[in-house]
């Protein structure tokens, strides 16, 4: 199988958890371990540093594997490959709270934008990315809710496995979901799944 599985979404949306689920279920995952687990991602980031670079020579290495990338990088994927995109969504209020904590912990500057402004920007960008991705003939896409995975891990793992059309260990995928890591709980957002 030469299709590249891409796990994408906003930063802090649950992409690392989704990569962990895929790996636990038996899907090969493309990671380099350069970014070690820390207080913000106790189970690891599951990143592959070359993804963040303009050089796309890593693409052949990703065939048949799952790789994680932020949603903005979807536009840069070469059109001559096939991609199964798992787009992870999360309540926007939780994403923003998690991002703030992470930036504060690292000593980085927090954006001067209000949560409402930042949420509107993110929602517009995500909407555009999803519309674009669905229009690509070499993309298949499924949206997965972080919040739904936490409340029904077995059902959501089965849905992901069915989308990928792979013989994955759905129970192992569900066991990889650690609800104890759900630390930025907020009231439901009407704009997010």
C-alpha cells in the first residue's frame, strides 16, 4: 500500500493521540523521536522533523505509513501521491487553553489577539483547508473529534480503521487513549465538534 496516511489538525487538537492510536493498532508511523515527551505531551509528539521543511524528499519514506502535520502543510503535499487524511478536531476553547498553557510554559509570547479573534481566524483557516482537501482528487478525508474519541474510544477507533481500510487492532487503538491526559476541559463550543 503506497497511500500516505496524514494525521492533521490545529496544534493541540489531538493529533499526537491519534498517531499513538494508529501505532498501537499496528499501523506503521513515521516519527523521529527528536521532540521528547514533556509536560505538554506526556506520551510524546509523534513528529517527523522533515515534514516541517520545504524539502519534500521525505515523501517516498512516508508511503504506507502515518505521518503527522499541522493543517497548513496539507497544501504543500505533492499532487502525485495518494493521501488518507485524518483531520482531528477539538473544541476550540480547549485548543486555545492548551496552546496558552504550552506557550506560557515554554516562555514564548502569547498572541495579543483575544480568544474570540483567534478562534475566528482558526475556524476560517480550518474551513478553507477542509474545503480544499476535499476537492483534491488524490485525497480521502475523515474528520475525527478528539472529544468523541475520549468519550467513545472503541467506536471512534473502529471508524478510523474502517476509513483506512486496514486490518488494525481496534481494541489496542482504544486502549491507547488516555483520558487522564484530558486536562483542558471546557464547556462545549457551538462552533466545534
